[in-house]
C-alpha cells in the first residue's frame, strides 16, 4: 500500500471535507468556461468545492483510496452539481509502472 493510501485509509477525512481557505478565497479567479484539472487531489475536498460552484472538474491522485473517498464525498452532495467528479477508475494509469 502506498503511503497516501495508508493516510487516507481511515474513516474520516485526513484534511477535512472543506476546501482549502486559499481556494475558497481565490476560486472566483478561475474561468468558468474551461474545465479544471485538480492534481494531487487526495480525498477530493477541493474538486468537490469547485464542482459545487458549477465548474467542470476532473480530480487526479495517486491514491485510489483517496479518490474513492472523494467520489463518495461528491456523491453525498447534490447530484446535479457533482456529476463531473472523476471516479477512481483512472488510477491504475497513473500508479502502475510502465515497462
């Protein structure tokens, strides 16, 4: 298990479910007509926040555990706001080694 999977393995959210303060203060600067790519997203708190603002969001992380929790967080919010959230199906392509 990678260290991030271990960190995110607990029942709670390692960094909480609220978006980072910096993101909340600066989200108005993000263009609404372009998709947003959230890298190193962990458990999804920032991606879920941005999706809630109506942005088209994709979250990427090396932790399948973190992304699965992020998908559950997104699913707990109004569905019409969070359909763009990336489920952890693409994790293998960023975590498996290339020969």
